[in-house]
C-alpha cells in the first residue's frame, strides 16, 4: 500500500428527500439573518418557496449566474451582496450558481448553504474556477468551501434526462481522476469506485424513466461521493482539458466533461493500470475508457466537441493552452499527443489507448 495523507473537509451534509425544509434550521445553526439566494430565472417558483420558508431572513435574490463563473458576473453579484447587506449565501441550482456562491465567498468569507439541483459535485470542494479574458483558472481556499450542503432528491426530479446524463458523467469524471491522483488515498478510492458504479447503474434508468425516485436517489448519492473525491484530492489532465475548453470556447460544462472523459482516460491508461482496473470493475466492463464511451452513447449524450459548439480551428489553440501550466498527471503531457486527443474528441472518434507512454 502506498503512503498517504487523509484529511476530511469540515462540512455539514444533509441528505434525503424533502430536506429542503431543513433550510431554516441550517440558517439558525450558522447564526445568520440576511440570506442572499443565488438562482436562475427558471427557478422562480423554488425561490418563492424559499422566501416563504425563511421569511425575514430572505435578503434578496440574484439570478444572473452563468457557466464558468465569469469575473464580470461575480462583480455584479458582489454589488447585490452589498446592496442587501447579506450575511449568508444560499446557492440553489447546479454548478453555475454553486460556482458563483464560491466566488463570492472567496471575496467575502460569507458562509454558504448549497442546494444542488444537479450532479455537479462542486459543492463539496474548496476550489472555484473563474473565467476572465477567455481563460479559466482555478483557485483554492478554505473560504471557498461551503459550510452546509442540503441534498434533496426532490430538487433533482425535474432535471431533464439529457442533462441528468451529462451531469452524471461529469460527476463520474471527478471520481475517475481521484483514482489516479498523485495524493490519492484508500478512503477516497473506495468512495470513487462506489460513486462511479452507483451513477453508472442509475443513469440509464433515469434516462428511461426520469421519475424513478430510487434511481434519482442513487444518482444523487453517487454524485455526492464523487464530489467528495473532487474536494479531497488533486485534479489531472481531464479537468485541465475541460477547464481549457470550457473557458476558452464557452462550451457547456457537463457536456464537455462527457465528451472528453473517455479520451483523457485512454491517454492515461498506460500510466495508471490499477485505476483502470477499478474503473472497469465499477462499470462492469473489460475496458475503462471504452466503457465510459459506451455509457455516454447508451445515454444518448453528446459524443463530440464539434456538436457542442467547438470550432475545428480551435484544436491547436486548445492544445497549446492545455500544455501551459499543466496539472499533475500520471502520464507526461505531450503537446502532439494532447492535440491528437482533442482532435479525436472533436470528431467524436472512439477513444484510443496508446500502447506505450
């Protein structure tokens, strides 16, 4: 067994069905009285319910969150924070609202309560990715980690099947990279394998029967496990590529993860055989990269960067950015091999594992 260091995050998690009703109690636990709710316009009904639920502690709402957390959006949200004299952030939604809440917390150290409506997993981390000038960078700080996450299965029941698929594979990506992270440890590896297997089993059921509450519960549980993995150990090539592509070409976050994951896994396969064995076992298939590729096809998820909006002319730019300030990775980052990976993902080819490193 490898040497390792394990440290758990100081965070409170409330998981179940109907747990949104515990929001007032969680505000009381934090000792706050003016909560700014972050949401999107399509969540107006939920926001109205929260307003009724917390009464005078509802300080206001900001509905301008967008993917990749642009700095200019955060600056507008910061003005609302000051205008309503918020002493707490309640982030309702997926990765966009969670990211905005974390960006605000980084600047203010205000406590956060997150109410996830997707399987993004970023609510479990002390990392925020922010985009400025077309470049997405990440930053880590204890101030970024939310104080409380309330997982309510009911909040995920209306998530469309197609979004459930890509959001779920996005979550799987967190666990996949945790299995070959430089700072991996046995506890996180167990969670990663469980998270991958649980989501891989639940997502096909959800895509076939979106109202299946058991499958929705399993998927949210799996997403939570994968989120813990993302928050506990380092990221590698897959996340670097997705941050590069998403920030530079404004590609949809979950869909980008879905397309890139099998190709990043194929790239790293020769350098991380033990991780590949565990991923394949979790998926119940002989080959990890092909298994994830086939899962995405089964879920009718996007299979190419081309179909989610990336121009072919951007392949070389993406390769150049991906090898600049790279994250640690089990296999050395080689520009031409990375370019070929991106080109294959752009075309939607089957992932191809290199026989040598």
